[in-house]
């Protein structure tokens, strides 16, 4: 009898326990990318420290549709002339025609084409990255970090090859891969 009581109690408890809500539900809506967002990048170097930096001049927007994540959207615009590495010589080289060529291509843009939720707090973002006049499909992974009144923050990572964009200078001494580590904050 005690076993039947325990089983009934367990079923009632489970039935009354709220299902954890989708963290994206309360975050639904339209956001503009806040200037507090952080775009970090690194390029490994054979037997050296590599290059680490940020591109602080960022703008754009994103939409979150928790019921149909495929309807969500991201558009990010970067101003490569704002690149910072802590070394003026490296920054000037990155801005030059050898890498970003900011005189001819003053903006880098990413526009999502498909967003697929792959976990309770994460999504895979596929889209087109345009840099130096070259547009290619790239993939990033976003994890929901937090929601505050009127804002949401995601941690975004991804690896992008340099050579297809005409920025392969220094390969193989410097890696062909740029590793991105991004804190993306959106505000309503």
C-alpha cells in the first residue's frame, strides 16, 4: 500500500511541477545592437603570441521569435577601421590594403539566413558574411546569457577563414582561422 501511495504522490507532484519555460519566450521582440557589445577576435601564430583584438564600432539589429526560431534574424555591421589590438603598428597593418582595406571596404556585414535552436539556451546561426567585397556562408553559435529589463545578452562564437576574403597575408605563420568571441547585447 505504501508503494502505491508513493507512486501516486510522485505522479501528482510531477503533474503539478511547472515545465521550465523557454528562456527566449520573454525575450521575444526586436532589438538594436548596443554599443556595449564586444567583438573579440584572435589569430593564432606558429611559435608566437598571435594577434588578439577587438572591433568596438558595431551596430545592427536582431529579432527573436521563440515560437519559430527560424523567423529570428540577426544583422551585424562592423567598422574595421575601429580595430584595436593594443599595438598601433598591428592596427595600421590590419586597416591597410593587405588585410581589411578600409579605404575601399569600410564595413563588414553579417546577415543571418537561418537560425536553428540547438538547445534550451542556444542556437546555430547561419548566414552570409561580407568582407572586402566577398560574400560567403559562415556559421556561428549563440548562447543566451541573460535578460534584463529591456535588454538581452548572447555569447557568440565562431571560426572564419581569412584566405577566401583576400586576407590570407601571413599564412601559414599566422593561422588562416580567425576565432571570434562575441558578447552581443541587444536593447529594445
